[in-house]
């Protein structure tokens, strides 16, 4: 879980004027810090069902970023031997691996790539 700090509830992001990456939802204030909020659903090519105000706070190159997510379920710890590289031919822009659990497969996301501006 390198880079993940916490999950917080923040207000809606303040949109930025001008040109910006489509996945940048705007800016939010978290404990007195102004943080770039990235729309995780948009970054993954998924529709966002409801306006997300839950942020998965991560550190990217020493800078805090917030990934807007609809929900967080649980933390899953995987042993290294339970993680495989993405299959050949899969779109792996933000996928770092595939985890195997007793409940099935888990897609592992590369947080640094998810937070790329």
C-alpha cells in the first residue's frame, strides 16, 4: 500500500478554469492543504454514478493528490506470489498487476499512473 495515506470525505472539487487534463476534477481543501482531485472513474474510462466526495489520499513524488472514488470497501493484503503481471494484450495504462484471492481476481492499479496529470 505504498503511497496511500488515508480516505477522507471532502466537499465537491472547485473546478479550474482553462485547459486541464480531463481527469482533473478540480481542487479540494484537505486539512488546510490545497490538493488536486483526480476523477478515478474518468481515468478508468468509467461513468461516475454520483458526484464523489470521498478522496483516496495518496503521495505522488512527495505531493499529495486525491483520487475521487465512489466507495472504499476494505484493505486487502496480498503476498507477492499472489500477484501476476497483467495478461498480454490487456490495456495496462494504469494496471500494475492482477491479484489472486480466494474470492477471485483483483485488478491492482498503479497509483502513480492514476495520478498522472
